[in-house]
C-alpha cells in the first residue's frame, strides 16, 4: 500500500507541475485563443475537433462540453470528427487512415469555423493533413500537443499551439484536458462580453 500511495502522490505532483508550467508559460496565449474562437463563433462558426485514441476521447469531450455544456455555460456549435465509428472505419478502410479526418472536415469546414487538432505526439499524420486543409480553407486552427509539439509545432501548422512539455502520455492528456476546459470557460466569458 505505501508504494501505491507514493505513486499516486508522485503522479499528482507531476500533473500539478505541468499545469503550473502551462499556466505560467501559456496563459496569455490561451486567453488570446479564447477571444479569437469567440470571434469566429459570433460569426456563426463552430468548433471542429479531432484526434486519435485518447485524443479522440478528448475531442469528443470538448465537443460535448460545447453543445451540452456544464451548468452556467451557454451552448456553442461543435462537432467531433472522432465520434462516429461508421465514418472513421469506412474512410480508413476504403481510402486510408491518413485521410479519415480530412474527408470528414471537407464537408464541415467553413472559414468562420475553428479546427481543434489534438495529438499527444504533435505528429499524427491524419491530424496534420486535416490541419493543413483547415488552414487552406481559412479556418482558425488550434493544436493541443505534447512532447516538444512535434511536427505540428515545428511546422507552425496552427494559429494557437498549446504544448504540454512531457513525454508521458497520461500526464500530457490530463493537462490537455485542463487546457481545453479552461479554454471552454474563457470562450463562454468572451461570448458574454466578460473577456
């Protein structure tokens, strides 16, 4: 039991350290992104979220928090391209995994929309391809990334890159969830004229 308790404390401390790093290093960028997203939403835009594996779960969670928000927040339009297994498996099987978000993004994408790509490595090929297309279509682009930001960060593929500087996927995803929940609240404040 003592080893388990010590492990829990160590994990909590690492989460706390990473969240503090993001808060100190990226708070202004998060606030700026919230204002930019709110501007797009006021123009009739929506969030288009996507990611693989655990990042797919986060994309779904963000989209659901937008359309069925927690108490006190107002709904905003959003869709997750990671939500429909029929679409994902059909595209992956018929055309290829690298285009499974791209093929869904194309009919959804409008210039007033916001593409939110989530990748713990920052180098997921299907996320990269979708973000490249989002840029071509004039969408605002946001990346939730891990490690050093990966290829998405190195190539500057997003207008707003939030990088959790860790190489441990569970910690990256826990802190990414904190980022998008804070971002969601700040977008609501901006839409209500408080930001």
